[in-house]
C-alpha cells in the first residue's frame, strides 16, 4: 500500500467512524429500559467482532506458518500472525472496558465472574501471553511455540461466543442471532452495522500498518544477521 492508498483508506475509515458516531449518539433511538447507557452497545459489539476477526487471521497465519515454516512464505505468515494478535488484543481490551462501563450503571457492579465475562478475560490473557512469548523468547523456536499457542488460544473464541447459550449467565442473551430471532429494534440496526463496518475497516488499516512494520523489522534483523556473519567470516580469515 503506497502513501496515496493509505491516505485514501485513512480518510474512508475516518468518515465511517464519524458517521457511526453520529448514528450511535444522535440517530439511534434511546433504549426504553437502560437509557443512553445502551449506546455503548454500538461500540462494544463491533470491538469484539474486530477482535475475533483478528484472532481468526492469527489462527490461519499460525497454521500456515507451522505447515510452511521452511519456505520463503514463513516470515510473511509470522508477521501476519503477530500483527493480527496485537490488533486483536487492543480491540478485545476495548470490548472488556466498554462492557465494564455498561455493567456499572446497569448491574451496579463493574465485573462479575459469569461464563461470558470469565471466558473473555481468559481469551484476553491467552493472547497477551502470546505477545509476551513473542517479546521475551529468543531463538528460532519462538515463532513456532507462539504459533502453537495461537492455535490453542483460538479454541476459546467459540467458547466465548457460545457461553451465553450454553450456560446461565448474567450477561444479556443474544439480541441479533438469538433463538427468538433478532431482539434488536430495526431502527437500531443501521447504527450497529455502520459501526461494525467502521471498526472492521479501522482494524484492517491498523493491521496493515503493523504488518508493514513487522516485515521491515524482519528485513532489518536479517540484514544485521548477514552483516554479523560476514564480519565473523572476515575475522576468521
């Protein structure tokens, strides 16, 4: 992506985010029971949707890396994996924080250890551990170990999604794809969909920037390794 394409993408994302903000705060009707605090929903759900999408990208890239780690494509797959994980953790953190901001006025508490919240917190911890492993481990085995952890960690994503269907939780039941169909008022759907698109596009843009930085870091490390090897050979002579 050249500078012009990046600038155009950034403008589109900014427009989508601005339009989504207007839809969420001004256009969408006020929920009868919860009032304006319900408007957090238009950011809470898109944040998790983006996080889960990034974790899925991380999963696919990790599998590809393990299968093709001895090919020229391995470095690119590893860069995709770590970039997607970082962006996913950021949006998962946004989801957790917006959930707590909603819970305090509605439930009277910031946090409760029910199935949905606990499984989501475990998911966040798994991917934070993944990033710490990437940061703190040295040697050629670190990407392989991280890829294995990523595959294990993604198992928690469907558990998070299905937790309110499998167990009785304090978390609200699904309002979009619930057993009784959509429980969301039709006038609220545009605000949700626009913010969903805005968050996904924003996440994709940040992911691309992070991927390019990771590829540049890999190139620099390879150049430094070759330079060190050349110096060692020169000294040996």
